[in-house]
C-alpha cells in the first residue's frame, strides 16, 4: 500500500512522534495559564490517581504473562512488603520496588522447593 516495510515503519514512527510532541507543545503553551489549585486541576489529578489505582489493581488481581503464574497470596504479600519498605525508608520508591520484586521471586522459589519436597 505505502511502499517498502522500512518506509512504512518510518511513517509510523514520525506520526507517533508528531502526535506526542504536538500534545507536549500544547501543554507547554497552556501551562502558564493553569491554576494548580483550581477545582478542574484537582479533578484531573483525582482521575489520574484513580486510573493508576485501577491499573495496579488489575495487575494484582488479573495479571497476564509470567506474573499470572504466581498465586494471588504471593502477589498480595509482595505488595504488603513493598508498602512496608516504602514507608520504612521514608517513601523511597526504589527500595519498595526492589523489596516487592524480591518478595515475589522468593515466594516462587519457596513454592518450588516445597513442591519438590
């Protein structure tokens, strides 16, 4: 339809870049006129937090891929340990992510060891 596969790929990349940078540029132009303490801004922030919470909940309850092979209890335990690490390290996100990842990996190893014995 268009041409060679590499030309088609460049068209897709350029279209995606144009769409991304158009919205970013518009955001820069309008950012000086925004009032961060307005009701509209608070509503947008609440919607963004709700979307993130929904996505995280979906990943925990209905995971796909390799995470889907783990048990729900293991995922909940890993999240609980990550939250404890997050607050214990004065809201250090890196420590929380490492703790959660280590916990889910360790739970998988422990389950595998129990299945062997």
